[in-house]
C-alpha cells in the first residue's frame, strides 16, 4: 500500500562541478603555449611604448575615446574611418567560419577567452587544492574544517587577483597605462575606471572560476551555430567505436572466449574533459575539440601496448572507409576543399582591401558644406558672394599651414573669414572649421548664372600634399 504522505522526488538535480584531471601530451602542450601567448599579449600590450612625436600619446595600442581615435603601433584610425574596424570584425567572423569548417570548434578549445581564463583558473586551483581526486574529496567534504577553509580562501583570493589584473589590463587600453596606474593607486582615477575594473573582476571570477563549462554550454551561442559551418569532411574529435567496442577491463589473463575492443573503459578521456562529457557517446554540442581526451587516450594506449588513435581527429566521411579497413584520407584533403578555400578567399579579399585602403588614404582631408541660408548675398558693390563651411583635418603630429585655392571661372576669387590671406594653420591631430567666401564680381558671367561648378583645393605647404572637393556657386540667375 502506497504512502500518500511520501514526499515526491525532486525534478532538480544539483550541478556537480567538473574537476578535470591533469594530462600531458601534444594537445595539452599546444594549449599551454596558446594560453601563455594570449595572456602575454593581453596583459603586456598596454605597456609597449611607441614614439609618435610631439602632442601624441606614446602608447603603442590605445583606444582614445576622448579624441575618438584608435592607435595601433604606426597605424592611426580616426572616428570617420571606422570602416577599418568593421573590416577587422568581418575578417574575424570569416576566420571563425574558416577554422570551424576545417577543424570544428577548435577556436573554443584553444583560443576563446573563456577557455584561456578557465585553463588559468583550473591551473591555480590544481596548484592549491591538488589534482582531480583531491579536489573531488574536498568538494564532497560536508564538514568545514581549518584546512578546507584555508584552501578555499587561498583559491578565491588568487582568482580575485587574476580577475583584478584582467580588469586592470582592460582599462589600460583606454588611457596612458603608466599615468593611469598611478591614478588608480592614489585614488585619483575617474570613477568609470574603478567601475569597469570591478565589473570585469567580478565577471572574470565568475566565468572562469565558478561557471566554467556552463558558459560554454548554456551562455555561448556558437555551439548552436557551428553545425551550419561543418560538413561530413570537417575534422573533429571522435571515437573509433569499431575499434574500441566492445569495451572490457584489462585483465592479466585474457579470456580468449570473450573478445573485447581496445577500449578498457578506464574513463581517462572523461576525467580530463573540461566539459565533463564522454566522447565515446558520439558527437556532442558541448565538445570544444580541445584534444585533451586524445592525449589521455593515447597515453593509456601506450601503457597497454595498443596503437594510438582510438580517440582522434576524424571526419564523418572517413568512417565507412576505416570500418572497411581502408586508410583515411590525408589531413590536407579535409582542410583544403571548396568550402574552406571559399572562406579563405573571402577572408583574404577583405584583408587585401583593408591594407589597400590603409595605404591610399590621404594625410589631409577636407569636406565642404555650402551655407544655404541665404544661398547667396549681394554685396554693396553688386558682387555675389557664396559662403562655404570647410573642415580641414590635419592627421600629422605637428601644426601645419594649409593654403586654399579655387579652380573654376577665372573671375571667381576666394576670401577666408578671419584672415586676409589664403593660408590657415591647422593644429596637430585636429579639425579646423573654416568659413570660406567665394565671390563673383558684379558684371561677371558666374554672377548672372544660376549654378557654376567649382572645385576648392587645399594644399599642405609643408609636404605639398593636396586634397579637393567639388561644389557649386549660385548666382542671380538673371533672365
């Protein structure tokens, strides 16, 4: 007879954190190298000095929001040249498509910031609490004692310092790093800097230390998109079940009556997986193709005297061939195919276009906007005057004199407001708004016409560089 007062079982299962086991091998070494390079670039780049001359920042990489400019070593991008940034974002997207089409979710496994910082946090955790089994015992220990409290506090403080360094490095990209560091330490920095550091410290601590694989599985949209970039020729991590099954424990005296595969069900591939999945269950959305399960399985195969490659980078199109005992296609044939070549061509096309645009952009720029209220002014001597607002942009790190001239009807001449000369000085790395008057004498042909095409020229008297802009002169349109 059932007990009506019995409590129904909970439909919610508490999450069991993933504690990856330490592993050595080619893929793990590659991840270490990429992690060190990525973290080194991120933390050290703001401190690289670069001499740009007077009145310009000496920081190699700087996002100058106040002056709406971006500096990258010898390249200087102004706000109206944002198409360079858009082009770089397009290249990043095409590059992600290219790598995913060729090697699956390899970006996530090696270079994604979430993966890089999670690897760093796990490394610190392993140093403090021990390898997988020790961390599992500590996690499942219900009673808090001095040792557990000491280890947890040490780990969390270390994570906090990493998060603080991460947030601090980020704000250094937006101001002169040495100056901002002094301001931060003396409490004189802008509140936005402290707020940004606090937010990034908290998110780095939570994403890399607490959430870990949950971010990759639930928060990141890429696992749900990557299938559109992959096909049957994409290399991704897989398990050769036709070789490993049926699984069986390794015994000293092998029972010939029971034939088993190469997989001895040691769980090494599962224990090292940062996502906590079993690759032997087939392709899964959670797999980030980091290759750690390959290192663990190859190491185990070496120990039991079996050939490597039970878990390996595989393509779905190679499976029937291998089942039939034929060798798989060469790796290059999977990477160099129509889809990847198309992505490479598009990626290269955008890159070449950006480089071409970078080298042909002018050192000086001008824009001309006719003043329409009124369209023209009749002067006391009967001459007709049009007014234009001319913006002159000096991209050099020093003040430059600019001379303005006019090309059109010979009877037209120009006057610069505020100066009797045709020359103005534009400050270094600044824009000057200059009003320019174009005048047609009373009895000249332009004064009697409705529209006359003209061209305004500006010349850098230091270098001889020139720029121009076409516009129109409006007359009385006499009948």
